[in-house]
C-alpha cells in the first residue's frame, strides 16, 4: 500500500497557483512590450515617448 502525505500535496496547490499567476502576468507583460515595439517601428522612427513605453514595458517584465 502506498502512503500519501496529504499535507505535502495540499502545500503544493497554493505554490502551483502562485507560479501560474506569476507566469501569466509575465506573459502579459511580454505581449505589452511586443505591442509597444510594434507600434514604435511602424513608421521607422522611434520617438522618445515610444522609447519610454518600450523601456517601461521591459522593466515590468524584469522587475514584475
């Protein structure tokens, strides 16, 4: 017969949910960054405002 440590598995559930939510947030920030880069290179000129949006988007990816 196999013993299952119930407390161990119940402890894994909140951790798995936290990892999923962090991954989902980071993936959304990557999408925002790609959209900002796409908007900036649309006219072959990157303005200071567009650069700031891109920089803020990449900072959000790195620092959360």
